[in-house]
C-alpha cells in the first residue's frame, strides 16, 4: 500500500519511512505527489495541526495521506514548547533557548516528553488519529549528532536521543509508538 506524507520535513520523512516500509507501506512525500504546499499550523493541539496538514494534501490528491504533528513538552515550562516546538525560537537557537530556560531547574524537575499525533485520512476521506508519547528528561548540554530537532537535549535513560542510532530511536520514540498503532489499525 502507498500513503502520502503531508510534510516537507526530510527528517520526519526518513523516520516514518524507516518505521513503515518494513511493513510493506510505501511512503511518498507530498512533493513527490505533486502537492507543493506549506500549511499554516494554527491549531491549538497536535491533533488539530496534524489534521490541517493531512486535509490540505488529501484535498489536492484524493489519495490516502498521513500527517505527523509533534513536539517537546517540558513539565517545568508548563508544557512548552509543545505545539510551538518548530517555532519556539529562530532556527538554530531553539535548543539553546530551552537549555537557558532550564538552567536552574534541578534534576528531579527536568522531566519532559516528546508527543506525536498522526492523522491518517483514508481513501474515503475518513480521519483516524494515533498518538504516542516518549518520556525522558531535559539534559544540561547538547549531546550526540544523530536525529534532528531537540534530540541532542532529550535524555532517554543514560543517552540523548541524538546519541541513539536510528534503529534504537525508532523502537521507542513518540513517532514510532503512534505509527505502531497505525500499523495495528491496518492489519485489523
Ligand atoms: P511540526 O510537527 O512540524 O510542528 O514540528 C515539530 C517540531 O518538534 C520539530 O520541528 C522539532 O523541532 C520537534 N520534534 C518533533 N519530533 C521530534 C523528534 O523526534 N526529535 C526532535 N525534535 C522533534
């Protein structure tokens, strides 16, 4: 089966392919499907934003589409950056902003999670939602060079997400957990 990914984010495309393709699900980027758009993510929740992105590409193609909306939620910052994760500061300054805000926060209060909501719109235009969360802690410095986004400051066990291999991250990440539910839906 073939699904279009409503995203221009190459890292998400790579991870989603790594997770779905072993199950025989081919993931085509929106660009490859001819849907050259950038959707304004003005929803208040991950689910609303995932829906906005999936709907826009579904309306252009009429084919099954999935969209991922995701972000980092930090307890000590009342859930920030949350749905604003991609816009929390200018490119290249987001992790530094979080580290600065967390400077005086003690170890036991550095809990955080990565959250992901997948919106899948099937060939009949029906919406389906799948969510995943991965719990960890905010580190004190950037660690590792794998992954993307906030991975170098998100500690999972003794390592940051950017110190894990793609295979290790894809077993436990918020995105992997949400996509596992999507795969279970397909085999039902
Ligand atoms: P959006 O879903 O396009 O709004 O963007 C989500 C933003 O959250 C990304 O640009 C990253 O900054 C962050 N994010 C989401 N998932 C991950 C992840 O797996 N690792 C690191 N950062 C992530």
